[in-house]
C-alpha cells in the first residue's frame, strides 16, 4: 500500500514539462568576447499542448526568444538567451523566469559565468 501511495504521489508531482538544463555556465569569458548565447530545450511530457506564456529576464542585459506557438505533446521547443556581456568584469548570475501552461509555479533558469579582461 505504501508503495502504491509513493508511486501516485510521484506521478502527481511529475511536471509535464522538462528542461535539458536549468543552468547554463558560460565559464570564464573575455570582455572582448561580445554577446554570449545559449539555449534551453523544453520538452512537453504532458498529454496537452504546452504554451510558454512569457520568459522574463532578470535585467535588460539579457535578450530572450521563445516559441510563441504551442508545443505539441512529445515535442520540443527551444528558448534562446543572449547575454550582452557589456557590464564589465566580475561574476554574473542572471535569471530567466519561464511562465507556462504546464504548472502554476514558474521555472527559473540561470545564466552564469565570469567576465575577465583576458579570458583563457
């Protein structure tokens, strides 16, 4: 009985949306490297179409493009984020707040790295 309840709880908590990653680490980059771009792949594991309502960056230094069309069950979409890399040297950890039809609570994605004058 306990096993059945555990399985039911796990199924109920499983989100119908999956991301290939929730953090992208650019590592060490140079101030001269220019804009840095990464992608997050979204998979619709649910039985209904998945809509991404909005992806809100934590600051104006990040541009985001996301699928405006619904993602069919079993299909994927890509969120593309571009960090401007014009804030000088130091570490950064920027967030993207993703609002979807799959769950009430938004998903938080991170872009991080370290900007130096002369990256390796």
